């Protein structure tokens, strides 16, 4: 069975909804991780971005890291993730941007070391969800600050009833979402 159909079935079977258009898929995607299933998702991203040069996969901590790591196996490249806090062990030579989190209802200053994101990089941005697009726009900003090329954005689940996809499409960057949620009306998931 195709990964897209499996993803749809998994969302309908295992996802939970909460007020405020929150969709929780932590039983298989971003808390407890079904690694075999993520491998199929990684293969699908490789297929969708097969014509793109990818030297790094870029994501944001923490939910995107597992997905990005599995996908990176198929692109044969490293994963770089933007940190939400600047720790003592990261140099002060960083790219920094502000990202508003839909799920957490707060904003973060996220950073990436200039040592690991450079003008020669062609990055594929991978994340678990696309809602209002702020995380992706922040990652695009980090890549732009470095002079890197953004090869595209790969999303596992897009909430197509929110504005994120429109914002990303306006940038001209290729966007591939594996599953699109049409609505979460009254706690019912429409894929």
C-alpha cells in the first residue's frame, strides 16, 4: 500500500484532536516514533525531491528531527536543526530568527551555527506539520541569511485550512505535503 494511503489511515486511526485546531499524532510521528513508517516517509520525500540538489536537511527542534534524520538517509546528507535556545556550547557566530509556534502559542529565537550552514549549501527543509507557516518561514530566513539555496520544503501533515501553505507558495519555493487535513471541525478529521 502506498505511503500516502498509509499516512491517511494512520491519521484517521491514531490521531487525536484538541480545541484550537490541534492535531496530535504523537503515537507514531513526533513523540513515540514508528521508525519503519518514517522510513517510508523518507523514501517518499526522496522521490518528490529527486531532481533537487540537497546537501543538507534543515529542520527545527524538536519534532522535525526524527523525520529529518530518517529522510537524510535517502539523500545521503547531514541534518541540521535550528535550536530554540542558544546553549553555552554553541558559538556566538550564529544565524538567528524569530519563529512563532502555533502549537505552543509562543515565539522563539532560533539559531543555527554559521559553521554548519553556508553559501554552498542547498537545503531541503523538513518538518512534521505546516499550519501557519511560521516555522518554515523562519528556516527559510536562516538559509537566506547564510546565502544557502532552499531546494524545497517537505511536510508530513499540512493543515490546508490554515494559511501556511499559501505563505510558502508565495516565496516560490517548492512545497510538498504528504497529507493535507481539510478541517478539524468538531473534533472530526477530514483528510
